[in-house]
DNA sequence: TCCTCCCTGTTC
DNA sequence: GAACAGGGAGGA
């Protein structure tokens, strides 16, 4: 379930725990959690973690360049999908039943272990170098970061779009990082029916929608994300933005604005909750 | 452009 | 013991 605010929170909480530390061991307990196209994880041994970042829903462990090396853009990308988690434990910690990969860390404090846990095994890790990055189609197709791009971006992209507006928001090549929760919340705040064809929205309404997307993302980051069930920060804390949901997970309950019962629809293969009266 | 599938813990 | 959760790949 981690979307942009959750991954951002994980990156922020993980960074101080691993920054500057050396990777001295790697174990992929579930080999298929290593994305096809990844470099062998063994290449991580001996590398230092420069910092933890994020791109869309991907958490990124940026590696410091090798002494005198030119591979500054090497990083380990982690896609948590629905149930993935990243934790740091002490050196004596043992893998749990859902642990898919473990990295041993040394330097800058007591030895520690970084765990990638993922109950449903949808998540993956991918080690990337500047040489292999051009071969990663998903990465290269990622759209702009919603918190760093111009508000007109949605209006620009929609001209080419054919589908429903919600499908457009979920399309990672349009905006990177928006998932089911924040698409529903932003559409509600903008008063737009998620099933509406994207092309029927004018430029000003699309810009308003984009502002609402940014608004819910920023509010959620402030609350350290939304914890439905699995998501935790790298420190193990739950987020709080789930308490601010106006539509997501509230099907059948009263609309916070007009009191009408919220309805459920299926759009882009996802459950969609909306107010039939407020969203048009 | 839309639908199905992958996967497993939780809920009904 | 079935329905459900859903990001993204792949196929219709």
C-alpha cells in the first residue's frame, strides 16, 4: 500500500539509520524478490550507502562512488508494492517468516542488519548502475514528481488521454507516486467523478485537481503517511493520515460534506469510493 | 483501452 | 472457505 507519502516517510526515517554505512553482506532469502534486470546483489558488498531517497513509489539506496570511480548513479531501488517494509535491526536479528532480503551493515555505529520484509511478495529490489539504467523501461517511463513539477502538467498530459480521470491519476507515466488512496482523496476534494472521461475536464479543473493531489500528498507526509494495515515507517511507527480519509475505505458511510452515503465503483481495476452528490 | 493475473494474510 | 486488498506486467 505504500504510495508516495509512505515511501517518502520510509526514506526519511531510514536515511539516518543507514547513511554512511558499509554493506558487508547480502542475502536474498527469496531469490525472485530480485527484479529481473537487476545486477547481482553481491555487487553491493563493500559499497557505502550515501543516502536514502525516493522516486515515485520506489525507495532508493544511493551508493557512494567507489574510490575514484565514476559510478555515482548506482543505487538499489526497492518497490514495496502492497506489503513491503524496510527495517533496521541489530546484528543478531534473525530473518522473520516474511523476510525476503537482508543486508549486513557496518561502520558508523554498531553493526546492524537492514531487512526487506514482504508478506505478499509483490515487492522487488533492483540494483542499478549507470550502464544498466537505460534498460529499465519502468524507470525511464516514470512521469514527473507531483511535488516538484508545474501544476499545468496534468492539463498537458490529458490531451493525449482517452480513459477515465482516475485511471490517468494512477498512471505512473503521468504522475509518479500516486496510488489508489490519494487518487480517491484528491478526486473527492476536487469534486470530480472518478469515472469521468479525462478529456471532458477543462484545463482549469485539471489544474485544480493537480493542486488537490499535491495537497493530500503533503498533508499525508506531514502525518507520516497512512497506515491501513501493513505500512510502517523504518522506525516501526504507524502513520496517521488514515484518520483524515474522507472517502477511501468509507464506502456506505456518510459523505463528510453532504451526508449522502458514499458509493463504490470499479475503475482501472481498483476499488473506488466517491460521493455521488459532491463529485460530478 | 481495459481486464486478468500474481500472491498471501485478514475478514466475512 | 471465499472474497478482498492492489501495482504493474502482459494479453485481449
